[in-house]
C-alpha cells in the first residue's frame, strides 16, 4: 500500500508586484494595481499541487516558518487541504519571503528573496521515526543554507539527508533553484549520488553539467539535451532525470532510454501567470512516478500540470484533479 509523499525544504510567502516593464539599473518602473500575496517555495507549491491533484493522497510538509503573520498565513493556506500533515513544520525566526516583480505584458519575472527561516532548516528538524512516506521530495538545493553546507563524509548536509532517506527505503526526489554562478557544480553532484528522481529546468541542468542548453538567441539547443540528461544520470541518479522547459519535458529513465513530451500549444490569452509552473510540472511527474507510471506518462502529466498552473496568477491556483488534467491534455 502506498504510504504517501513527503515534501521538504523551502516554504516562502511570495508578494507579487505587477510592473510596467522590468527596468534596467538606474531606471524606474511603475507598480500597477493588483499587488497580491501567495504561498511559494517547493514545499507549498508541490504539496498543494499534489493535494489538489489527489485529495486522497497522504502528504507531509517539512520545513521552517517564522513566528510571525507570514507564518500564520502559510499555515492557514495549508489548512485548506485535509490531506497535508503540518505537525512537523518548525516555527522559529522570520518567515522567508520573495518579492516577485512581474512584467504585466511579457509575464517575465524577477525575484528578490529573503532566506529567513529556510536558511536554518536541517536534518535535525526531521523525526525520521515519524515519517511514513514512500517518496521524499526536497527543494530547493542552493537555497537552504544549512543543508547546502559542507559535510566531511557526504559532501553536503543535503546529500547526507538524502542518504538517510534512502537508507529507510524512501525514494528521493531533488529540485534546485536557478542561480547564476558556480555553486551548482559544487553543491549538486554530492546530492545526485543519493537521488532517485531529479526534476529540474534547462537552466539548472546547464549549470550542473556545463552543457549549454540555450543559444544566444534563446533557442533551446535540443541536440544537447541527451548529453545533459546522460551526464546527470551518470552522476548517480538511480531512476529518472527530467529536464523541463517551456518547450516541453525531456527525460532519461533507469534503462538509459531518452524520451520527450512537447509542451501544450496554449493560446496566448490562456496564460495568466508563470509563478510555480516548474513546481507544477515537478508535482505531475512525481505523482505519476509515485503511482507506478512510466517516464513517458509522467512527462505528459507534468506538462498537463504545468499548463493548469499557467492558467492562474498564483503558484497552485490553477491546479486540477488528475482526471481533469488528462482532459486538459486532450484539449490542447
């Protein structure tokens, strides 16, 4: 019998500011009406997406929030879902938040993030004896300071956490943040040795592998995707590596088979926000894997979940039950 999915890591409050274009340094832009607040981060986005996809699925949230109004807001948002166990969320300090500047025309976003309580989330916060799950998904590597810190035996504290999860028979899933610089190459490979499912976007895959996946004009270099997938797989991922992008989902399974699933052909007026679309893809892929589906079906459900997310401004507002996601796939 399936025991459920545990989602660990970043818990964030996103404050969305609609702006009339993203300014260059030294320039000014106007914030429009429609400022909104929503939950964000891997734990909120993925757990809430999964809860909406399947209200019968047992879910557990792991992470830290502050002793403040934003922390209360996070818990109130989670309590809308009867199948998410919140008992292991620790409260201390100030809740992490992100100021999201979104161009009201292009829907492109720029993020200003305050790490807050997330920076102190560590394995000591997890009572392994109380975790009753088949899968543990954690995100985001590079944005969890305590877990990203060095470990003399496993490379990083996050790698140690993943090792202990696997030692308890739990399948592990890893996501990371899109960050410039060289930290992907230093902090991610130790984690991949103890990862069963790695689901990341094309920028992150490029940062981890050093393989360019977009050219100077922004075109996805599809001919380089197999190399990137194979490189991450060889780093130690035991089951699937999945790269998602606006163009679609691409993956390699545990037999080395390469698969792809094109993104839906959505009309321009369908897309109302891009916040959380990557996490929605991850939730769809993870849910299918949890239910025993193959990689091809998982990529298709990931695309459907991302499409549903794009229909609403908030990260999880547009998510639909699994059967409706399948109908959405047929529609587009």
